[in-house]
C-alpha cells in the first residue's frame, strides 16, 4: 500500500462526494452529531434511497435531539413505519432521551457505546464523522474495499478494523470514513466494480488478480424457516379497526391489523382476501388477510382515506392494500 493512498482517496472524495441531507461537504461547517447519529441508525439494513426522504421528514418534524426526546413514543414509531427493524426505533427513543438528559452526545466511540442502541460500528461512525476521532469505521462497503485492497477471502472483524485504522489518517478521519463508504457504494461494488475510476486501483491486490469480485468470498445464504399468520380486516363506515402490537417483540409498539399469533402451521380459510409474503431477518412469513365484522382486541377506528398516516409498518400496509383491492 503506497503512502499517499489515503490522500488520493480523500481528494477523490472532495471531487466526487455524494451530497446527502445528513452530510456536510469536506471543508464545510462541523457536522451536527444529531443528524450523523440519526442517519446512521436509519441506514442500518436500509438503502440510502429509502432513507433520504424519511430522514428529511424526521428532521423537519424534530429538528433537534431535544425535540425528538420530548416526542410521544407512538408518534416516533408511526414516523418510523416502513424503515424496518422496529427495535431500532425503540432504541432511538431511549438514546434520544439519554442524550437529552446528558445535554450533549459523548464524543468518543467508547463513551458513545454506552448509549442505548449504539453498537461498535455506529459509535465509531459518529465519533469519527461528528467528533473527529481516529477510529476504524467498518460497514459492509468498507469491509469490501479493505478485503479487495488486501485480497482477503474471509477476513475477521478484528483484521478489517486493524487494516482500516492503519489507512485512516490522523486528520480528517470523518472525511476518510465517508470516502471509504462512498467508494464501496459507487465504485467498489459487489458486482461489476468500476475499477477504472478507483483512486486506489494501483494499490488493490484484488484488482491485480484480475478477479476483484472474488473478494471477499460470498457468504452462504441461510435458509429461513417459514411461518404463518392471520390478519383481520374489519371495516365499518369508511374506517378500519387497528390495534397496537405489544411493546416488545417484532414490530413492537407499531400500529397493525388485529390477528392471531404467528405459527409454523398453515391454515386455510374461505374468508381469505389474499396473502402477503414478508421476509424478516430470521424467518419468512405468509400473512393471510381475513374479513371480519366485529372488532378484535383493544384498538381504534381509523379513517380509510387517512390510512397513509396510520403508521402501519410495511407488512400491514401491504396487507391493507390486498384487502382494499379485494
């Protein structure tokens, strides 16, 4: 690895950085830790294209972490609908309130990890980007870049962190972290990497091998178990009956259609309006939608013409679409 590799990458970032609503450009004003943290939480397992408009809505509604901390849980959960992984939304609420209690974010990765929901990567990212700490920031894109630079087939997390830190300059560690993220997202892609436009091409062992896509080696896909459930569509006078799911567990605290437990056994029903297939992290779910006439459980009536504002997560939003189309 040549000595000026980091300098070339940083210059490439200056010339080509992605303008994102949570990001300040190189050499511009200091990043807002609230916006950096919020974007990193939203971007976990979610694409930039999906997050961008949702982030803008969030900060328009709650421009500061103090405002978010003071908001009602159900309002935040409703705004989170469609971003997935609702445990993250609950951690978001807890973290906002803890930071508001402290009156500021901690400034080091180790201290940031004490906050609810901040794992090793998120803490490092906020520390580097918002506070300029020289720490290794390794997301999926960065891991791929490092694996290819050093021609690593199956590197450990510790190895990826060590090599990333080795490359990270003492000054501008936040710009460097974002430069690595951008490189992995736009050039060093999983398939058909654009090696011709890569500022690190001459340093890349995988490029020299002639087969950069081989690094890192693809992980074996896990087979997800299949589960089944039923959701009840209860409509009356232009309204639909909704409930709130238990605070703990999948989709915890979110608005939903009422229904039974999810099981490993499929049941048939003549009253079925259709089925929605949904993939969770650890299993696949087929959710059958049935029409009912009487309310089930504790809930409320929500106007059909305002269903978009109900805060339904993706699973139940798609179930509602099936029912309305039936």
